[in-house]
C-alpha cells in the first residue's frame, strides 16, 4: 500500500526514502518551482505529517492501484479521496490513503458477491488435470481414490504387497504427494482382497442381469508337487459390443478324471451365477470329453439354457491341435532336434562354457546378431526360433565337439545324453527350419495385420496352404460429406412410373450428409512368392461405389505395388484407400450414388471389382444406419459435459434423448425420479429450456426402478384420462366410462347410469341440481336417519352420507373463487394477474372472465379485457402508497437538511429522526447505519457492544 507523502522528492539530491514494512517505496518528481532545497542525503519520514509548504507544492498524481477500475472515487472539499464506491454493489468503503489506502477496497473486491471478477477459490474445488493417454478431466484430492489406484497398481503390475514399505518409494511419495499416507503390506493385502470381492460382485451382477451368453475356456495341469490345478476363463460381450476375457477361477482339484473336471466346472458356474453357456473350449485330452458330457447333462435339466441342448458346446482348442500337428511332424527328426537342443542348453548353462564358445566364435568369424536361445519343447514356434539361431553357429558347434572333451561327455550317451549333433543332424535342423519358417512367417504376418488394423481385419479360411483375410478400410472424412442420389420413377424397387405423368426432370433428388461411410472391403490372399515376386490376390467391394469406381481403385493398388515391388504393401494399400479413395474417384465435395444395375461381367470393368449392385433406395438406408451407429459409438467413447451439473463424463455415462440432447445419467435419474415422486409426469420433458420433447418410456425404464416406473405408468394413464373430454369416472366404483352425447354415461363394471355433470343418477329431461340443493337434500337425509335410529345426541351420522356432504361442501367452497377448465373441468383459482389462464392438467389456455378456450392474448381484443378493474385498482393503490412514502421522505429530508445521510446503495438522502442511527431508505428499501454508513443486514449483529451504537445524540 502506497503512502501519500512518499511521493515527495527534494531537489538536488538522491533521496533515501524511509518507509514502513507494508509500504512500497515510490519516488516521483515534483514541480521545479515547488522543490525544496537540501544538502547532503535527506531522509523523508513518511510517518511524519508533511509541512504546509510541501502540501501546497505537491503535484496531484493519477491513481496507480488497479482497484480504482472497480471503484468510484469520492473526494472531500479539499479534493482528497476519502471513500471508494463499489461499481457492483454500490457499497461505500473508506479509502483515505494515510489510514486505509486501497487494502480495504481489495478486501471488499474479493468478497463482493456481485463482483463478476471475484475469484472465490474453494480449497476442495476440482482442478483440470491431464493424465497421459486420457482426456483432460476434473482432478480433486481424494485419498480413497489414490489408495484404490495404489491397490490396482499392485495387482496389475504384480508387485509385492510390501512395495509400499520400501524406503525409496516412500521417499518418492513424500515429494510427489506428501498428504497421502502410503499403506502397509497388511493394509495393501486387505485392500487387494476387498478389490477382488468388489470386482467379483460387479461381474456376477453383470452375468445375472446383462449377459446373454458366456464362452468358457478351461485347462488342467499338475505341478512339481503333484498337485492338480484347474483354471477357468470366461469370454463375453458387453452392452457396447466389446469383447472381454476374465480369469474367473484358479483352484486345486483332486484328479484329472472327466467327472472331477465336470463337477469343478459346474461348481464354478454356480458360484458365478452362469446359467447360459454357449461353448466350453478345452484341449484334446480324453478326460475333457467326459467333463463336457457331465456339464451338458446337468445344464440340460433346465430347458432353454443351452443352444441345441448343448450339441455344439464342446470346442476343441485350435492352438493345441496345431501344436499337436507340428509336434507329430517333429517326431520324424526327433533325435536331431534333441541333439541340437541339448547342445544349445549346454552352452547357455555355464559361464566357462559360454566363454569357450565365444572364443571359437571369434576365431571362426561367424557374424550374427542373434545368439543362442532355449526353447520350450511343447511350443513349436520356440523350437523354430531355437533352430534358426543354432544353425548359424554350426561351425562353432562342430569345432567345439573336436576340442572340448567336457562338451562331448556331457552330451554323450554314457551320460544319459543323445550325443553331439553330427552333419546329418544339422541338415535335418536346416530342413525343419525351412519347413517351419514358411508357417512362422505367415503366422507372424497375419498377427502383424491384426496388431495394426485390430478389429478391422477378419481371418478367412486357409486355401491350398495359403491364408486369406479381409480388411475393412474406413475412408477418412474429417468434416463430413454430402451424399446424393436420383431416384427414378420407372426404375428400381420403388417403381412409380405408372402413377407419374411427368418426364425424367421430375425425378426425386435425395441428399443427406454423413460423417462415416461403410468401409471398403479388401479381401486378400497371399501367394507363396509374396512379397518378393508376386503381389497379393485381392478383390474389392463397397456399397457406395459402382464397378467403374472400384476398378479405378484396383488400378491405384496395382500402381502402388509397381512403385514398391518386393516389399510388404498391405499397409500402404490400406493407407491409400483411407486417404485417397474419395479424391481418386472424383468425390471431393459430394458422393453421387449410381443406379447400381451393372454386373461384374460388364465389359470394361476389372474382374477384381465386386460392386454391391443395390439400387439407391436400398443403399441409402444402409449408409444412414451405418453412419448413425458409428456416430453413437464415437459418442460413447468421447468425453462430454453435462449441461445440468457441468461435470465431464464419458459418453457411456450419458443419456441421449431422441431430440439429440444428452445429460449425465445421474442428473437424468434424479430429474425423472423427482417428477414421478411429485406426480408431475406430464412435465417429464427434455431438460433443455428450448426443447419440449418427451422423455421416451424406454429411457425411463432404465432410469427408474420397477416401482417408480409402475407409478409413472399409472399417473400417466390417470393424467391422460383426466385430460380427455369424453371420459368420466363412475361415482360408485371409479371405473373409467365413456361420455355419451347427452352428458350421460353407463359404467361397464357396475352398470350404473349417471349424469357426468352432477354425478347423480341419470335424470332425462330434468336439470342438474346445484351443489346447494344437493347439500340440503343430504342434510335432510342425515336427519331422518338419525331420528329413525334414536337420539340424535347419541348416534353418529352415517359415514356414507357424511362423506358425500363433505365432498359437496368442498365443491361449493372451491367454486366460490374458482372456474373449471373448459377442456378437462379441472377447478382453477386466480390469485392475481391477468385473465389469461393455463390449465396445468391439460395445458389448455382459457379466459378467466368468460371461461372460454383461447389461443393467446389476441382473444382479449374483443369484449374481454386482460386485467380486471379490481386488479388495476390494486396496482394503483400500491403505487400510490410508494409515491406517498417517497414524498414524505423528501419532505423530511428538506426539514432535516443538516442531518440527512447518503444511502450506500442508491445514494439518496435519508434523514435521521431523533437519536436512532438505524436508517431506512425510502427509495431502495435498504437498511443502513448513520454512524458508519454501511448497510445493515442484521440489526443484532451490527448494533451492540462490539459494533455501532444504535442511539446517539450526534452522528459523528
């Protein structure tokens, strides 16, 4: 805070300005004619009152505090700033520079509730944080969430439970997050178990409520301690069509018999609540056949749980079958493979052996980046990798057998070995490497395609030793594109030629916009000489391209192969189709669908081009449906902001209404339950203020419980029937009845014929009795009943008659100041305002003056008026009282001219009458204090021992 006197500088010297600790020293030049002469170093004391000469000679400086952008300066007669008036709440704050300065202004600025620039920072407020690999989201300090994440890290990364007790990790956490208390190994163990049971409960609930079919995979093995183990894996698809694979059980078993396997598998299914199992995948062990038979027999006891009574339940593991085939082929050269394997293991299992092997390797000058690798005998692919690495070092192994006796003895038959690899063994190893190499390369290539394209690649059948596959190429459309088609009247499925008399110029031209197009299907078959000499065999098809366009894309792929012959081109093909298909066929701005009546054998077309040949009226719905599905899928994976709670969630947590407005599921659930609980089911509309779309029943069934949804259906039916003019309720049994032309109805349940106007028995040709007459009749009937049964004072009135009397009295009381809706006959009272009324039951507008149905304010241009005279008189009376009160206040201000005070809100003068310092503004109805000039919110808090005195003879 700057002091007023710190800006003075005497001439002829470099001053040393003495300031207090809270004062910022600021030196400014004074006017030359007003400078003071001094010698040496002169110190100006800012706490000392300046002299009159200094005050007179001081130049007025502009305000430098940024607070004056939000406050108005109020100066006294000497042109010195004394107060600051807030521009937002009109409150006056003391700002005299010597005593207060702008600190008080800044405090008020940060606390003013009407200040739009106020930074009300909440210590628990969520902050925006970006996590690698995820979209930015709200971050809030939550120790429970951090502890849960720590437990998940221990589980996912397979860390020891004591990981949190290691000094290095605790030191790191003390710097990264000091507030988090790292759990001990016992706490981590309990959290991991709790997390397991929580996930298990969620998965069991999913199996019970949402999962239709489950595919199981199981396997058994025996440990070195001769203990039998069994694992069960469940594969299923969720509501969003995502494939999941969960290991649901891992346990000890008594034996490997078929019945034991079946019982344990069935026990696991019962534990997880699985009732419908599609397939069970096992290996080719004979015991598994018996286990599947046992499970099938038990599941078939409950009809409808299995497809075709479990006929196709047994699935044999393809990987196990493939491994058995390869292992059977390896038996032909089993001795050679065993010798090479033993030689590799000998070198890999010793330090001195490895050094000796490397010495011979340098002498033989064998150059290879791949060293020896052990294999797993039951896995053919690891055997291939071992043979491929060992064949490079054939010379080294041959020389090692000549020079190293321990090597020959370790592998000799005398030491229960198979002998050292000989020349014939190396030839067999090379042949087996070449044989397995083709299959290994093809498998690796297919796996690479699956890794690159994911779910967009589909593996097809194997033909003549060649593997075929299909890639779904999604064309890139950054900003969407228009699709148009001309629907002819005389062609296609929709043939309108007979009912149309015009020419071709009158054909229907249909146009729509999409963000996603159906994929181009590229089917490929790898030849044996690919990629060195021959390109892959392929065919191409697309729903929105004709034969000529697909042929041009085939030519584009041929050119790509010619430019990069001898290398893998599938990835380049897919990339070009994704980025260049539209521009290559001339669809830069718009896609025009053809009529689609060409055939694949048409002259001039590529035989590899396979168009869909569907007419536009069939292709258009397919494109629109695919675009909608993809847009919905993108919506589910994106992050959106709820316009009710303004929180960000993924799309799966949102409810998207048919009007395309979406809100988070929690807000929508609260919104719907509130309306159902209060009975305002007709107001269950889209929460958007500019939209009146109704929330459909399928969404309500998701958001509401069974009881709430049943209540919604009941209330909606009741509100709908109440809004219908030709529907009435039977007075006896409350059955819904249809009203005849003469305002009469007959109950279909009790056959009671009644008048719908007075709810009395039918009276043809007789006017309905008024409520007063009905009440008089009921009173007489009640009195007669009492006389018949005894003393009036000892007998209670008959319940049915008394109930009807109460009902008639209520109707009479309502009709005194209410009118019935012209459509649904609902009684409506007007408290104040205009005569245009809206029925909350059926939404009908009507005039309260004549009780006629209207459409708006235009109706009041006739005989009826918008406001009654009584309403106008009430408003004028209210205004007259306010004007009278203002006039009296002005007169009082004139009489007590010397004792008036300024309102801190509206700046009007308020007179002080008597000794009371509690003032009331006649203009803005604001209470304020005559002593401090501040608004008074609570009199007990403002006036008292610690505040201002409420009664004083003088203000200041």
